[in-house]
C-alpha cells in the first residue's frame, strides 16, 4: 500500500545522487578531518580506507539490497523478512532520532559562518577564540540553529526534495571543485610562528598521509578503529535505516554493484580531499598541538586559510565555501528528518504536514538543549575513549560509536546466519553480470563484521578495557 505512493528514482544516476546527497555532509567536511587530525593523520586514514573497502562495502550493499528486495523502509523491512527480527528495524530508527538532535546545531554553526563572510567580517572569524566565544554564547547558536532547522523542516514539510535533488546536481560538483581548489591552496601555505619555526603545507600533508606507528598500543589502536568505524557509519549513512529506505525506491533495472561503488567513491573522495584542505592548514598555523582541537577544528582553521588569501578573494572564497557546505549539510539533514517524518506518518497515521511540524518542534527543543550544553548545561564528561565531552559529543558518541556497532552486529548476524548472504547476493546480481566481491561479502557479514562489531561495541562501553585489565 504505502509503497505504491512512493516515488522511485529515475535510473541509477538519480539514486546515486540522492544517496550521495544524504551521505556527503558535515560528516565528510567537518567530522572526518577532525577525527583524522586527532587520531594521528596517516594512521587513521589508512584504517579508514581499509574499513571503507571491506565493512563500508558490505554494510552499504546490505542496506540497499534489503531495501530494494523488500520494498519497505527500515521500520518494516526486517520484520517483513522475519517477524521476530522486526525489533531491529525499530532499533535503527533511534539513530536518526539521536543524530537529528545535534546535526542542526552544526548546521547552525555553518549558517553563522556563511553570514559572517556574507557581511564581510571574515577577519574576525580568523581570531583564535572566535569559535569558542560563539558557541559558548547563549542566544546566537540557538538562533542560527533554528534558521537551519526551519529551512530543513520547510523542505520536508513541502515535500520538495525532488527540487533539492535537482539543485544538488549543480551544487555537489561545485562543492567538490571548491574543496579541491582549497586543498591545493592549503598545500602552498607556509607560516613562521612566534618562536621562529616555519611550517609548510607539504609537511602538513605528510602528517596526513604517512602513518606513524610509534608508540602505538593495542588500546590506542582499538580507539582509533572505533573512531574510524563510527565515522564510516555516520558518513555513509549506513546502519541507520536511511539506505534501506533509499534502496526501497530503486528500480529493479539499476545495477546495485555499480551504484554502491560510486556512492562509496564519492563519499570517501570528498572526505579525503576535505582532509587535505583542513589538516595541512591546521599544521601550518597551529602545529601538532592544534591537531587535537576536536569538533572546532574546521571552524578555527579554515577562516585562517581564507584570511591568508590576499584581498577580497578571501571573503569571496569564504562565502562560496560556507554556502556550499551549508547546502551539503541541508541535503543530509533533510534526509534525516524525512526518515523521521515518513516513519512517524506511518506509525501515527498522520499526514506529512502534521508530522513535519511536530518533528520540527521536537527537534528544535532537543537542539536548544544541545546548544545550551556549551553554557547553561556545561559539564565535562570523559567518554570511555578518554575524550572530554559535552552534550553534543555525548549524543554523537551514543549514536555513532555505541548504537551503530550494535545495529551492525545484529544486522550481520541476521544476514550472515539467519537469512544467509545468498539472500542479499541474489538481489545484488539483478541487472548486473553477478554479485562482484561476493566472497568478500560473505566473509565480512558472517565472520569479520560480527567479531569486530562485538569488540567495538564492548570497547565503546568501556567494558573491553576493563576485561583486558582483568587479564593483565
Ligand atoms: N552522512 C551524513 C554526513 O556525512 O554528514 C550525515 C547523516 C545523514 C547521518 C543522514 C545520518 C543520516 F541519516
């Protein structure tokens, strides 16, 4: 019933673009570089690339194939295959709920920076404490978050995602060109600090690309692995039901092998280049000490890069850059909110307009609390990975580092041992010469993923550390 009302994508390109629109967002440009910088550059990059080619491929193929084969969204898909596993669909729904609470907060930061550059105040943003002063102020982050959220809710309310999709055909390639240009520029940077030490962009590139294994312990390796895996889930929008829903819109004549590869390539490509854009710049202006800044990294380092561009060009680049990333963030946030609205329409039997309003208001309330986490509700909590955290980081950790390994663990047990990988392979082989990398897929879902996800799940709760300590 529900399915008949759904539209489907026009061909493979439409699907790839829509999925890439959801996948490419602040995860690639904000989250990836700060994790890579914090986790030792090259080492994180190496681990991430290995994960993309193995886990990323297996998880994305699983989601998309389940969606297309069942024709259902995540809420119903698992239950429609095996009623006993219906709970898994409900569990995946929790992830977009959690992510929605803080995604629009970051969206608000981007709106703020776009406004600063539009009003020609980029120079201020290049100051060291500007970002901190902004997020710790009481009203401003809330106002900008509400603007971002209102635009998102307006798009979902009007059901105009199709229009947004068309627009993203222009903006996405534009964004890609822009970050390539900035990445090349970053490499040409050079700066001499107060102590007379000169650092160059190319030295920064080395930090980003060359893995440094010195002093690597098992527990540090696990913590980097967990960061990289959480980034993979977040960035590819897998194990959260989104790609299952997208899969359910894909026609049978689309070659899923090819689509999965393209989505991965695009998503990983954007993240990789964003790293080249941000990390050498951080290294040049703040040295190795600047690498551990965490979530503020992009907002502190890029304004310095723009500031170093002579004349008005810096402001123009700043405007265009923040408008483009704003757009990428919007397409992702629309996909998160659309999932919430579509599911709630189905659960509560209400129409799109009612549900968009309700979800919009609830999200605003939750996001206000997250914004206040930097002032009124400020506290310092240490996550099991040792990182200091405020409300935003805690939400991010619960959804990406804790819930998603759990969902992936259960999904892989379900596919690998209950319905068996052949079930997925059959769907992947439609409209293509066969399921490429089937052997790798089988190994991943049956053995590698369940074991690694269990380890990461235990690691995320801090239990693994305690277990290891017991045996030492
Ligand atoms: N993948 C998006 C990004 O990298 O910014 C974030 C995202 C989109 C997360 C959709 C969750 C989601 F449901």
